[in-house]
C-alpha cells in the first residue's frame, strides 16, 4: 500500500524567510496530493492541493510542486508570517482514502 | 460555510463507560472518517464509511465501533473506555468526486 514520508519533523525559520516541507510517496497510482495546516486546538484545514496532471500550483504565498518521476512533492511558503506557525501535513491518494505524512511543526521566529 | 461539527470539544469519562462521539456534516458528503491524534503519532485512521450503513476498519479499530444510519452523521463508539483511549479525536468528510477532507474541530477525550 501507499506510504508517505514527510521531512523535516520540525522547521524553524526567521519571519520573512521561506519555508519548504518535503514529502515522498511510494504508490505510483497516487494522483491527488493535498496539504493541510493544523493550528493549535483545531482540526487540520486544507490549504492547497495538486493533482498528478499538474507540476506546480500557487496560491498567494504558498505553492506546491510535484515531481511524479521522483515521487515527491513539496510545500513552499514565502515571506513567512507569525500566523504561519502550525503543524503541516502532506497526504497522497489514489482513491477517497488519504495516506498521511507524519507532520511538520513550523516555527516562525520573530 | 460548509461544516463538520463534532458534538463535544472536551469530554471526561470514567474507565469502563460507554462513550459516544458524534459527528455531523452539512455538505452531503459520501465519505466520513474518524481519526485519533496523539503527540508524535500523527493522524491514525480508526474507521471510515463510504456510504450509509457501510463501514470499514482503519489502522487502529480495536476497542472502537462506528455507526452511520444517516448520510450526514457518523458516530464513534468506545464500548468500554480505557485510559489508553485518552486522545484527540477528529472527524472528517469528503465527497466521492473531490478527495479533499473537511475536518471538525476535534474532541479531546480524557478517560480517568
């Protein structure tokens, strides 16, 4: 079955700098790759997703890139702000069941 | 605004009690999921349902059961609560067409 690995587990960046979180997946049939943000005390919230027929997608300060050949995808956050501090999860799927990465705690230093 | 509503934010139960966690979605989603989240262990799938009255075991179903009598409601049942079931429980739903999940705010359950 599918396996998703996420790195790093913790990422600390200076406010205003960029942050990159990487995930790899094992099942070549996976075709949907979402990213979720979980703030303290809340449920995860979808922030951006990409399908396998697209290599990159942007939404303001966040972007996701997908390399199907290497089976990895990444979340890029530019001009980080204090409100970006959260735990971020990647996931992969070929059907309705998402397979999750372990999460990355992003810390934004003032 | 579309929503997944979990009936309780915080719950304290005694060991051996039967516990019901309720989840309701207003998006007419076909798929519903129950996860538990513990520090350092990420999101672990307990049960899911892809249709009314249908249920499938996830990765950690032991000690739990579920019920889906109506499309909008998915209940998680702890038949006899134990202290190792103290955790954050998250409900999610998704449509059959778009795989993105919408999560509820979670129920933090403490079993004493």
